[in-house]
């Protein structure tokens, strides 16, 4: 459910979880991605693009998300325009079950009805 703020931060976290040193494999992988895309990898980071969003954003992040730390949602919220970015924190839900929250669909529907008219 939760979105990461920066792909390098998340990939580094996964490498650490699997006891893979950042050099040489991850470092080479990052350089290869940059070579193929002809862009620095952090260019793709949502945190670096939040301020350019011209519409409203609803971030949904669950406190028990073991895949993407909740701190990533806070970073995204902080990087965006406070008038346009809403963060809905779901207590007690994990990475893939936030849609089971009883307010999930009503909240999504209300957001779209408010901002897509």
C-alpha cells in the first residue's frame, strides 16, 4: 500500500535485509540503470517530483507496513505542497491489506469525487 520516497533508499534497505554489501553489486546495478535510462537514478524518485505535481494527492500508508517504512510516507508528505497533499495513515494494517480497512473505498471515492469534478 505504501509508496517509497526514493528508489535508492528502498533498494539499499532491501540489500541490507539480505546482507548484500552496497558495493560492488548494488552500486553497479545503479550505474547500469543510469546508463540505460541516460538519467541519474534519483531523477525517478517520487520525493524529487512531489513539488511539481499540480493536482491533489492522497497518500495512503499503513503503520504496520514491513515492506516500505512509514517514514517514507512522511518524507513524501513533507516534500509536497501541504495544500495539495493529504496523508491518510491506517493504523494496524500492513503493505498489502490496506484495502481491507472499512473506510478505504469510501475515502478513495470521496477523494475522487472532490477533486475530479
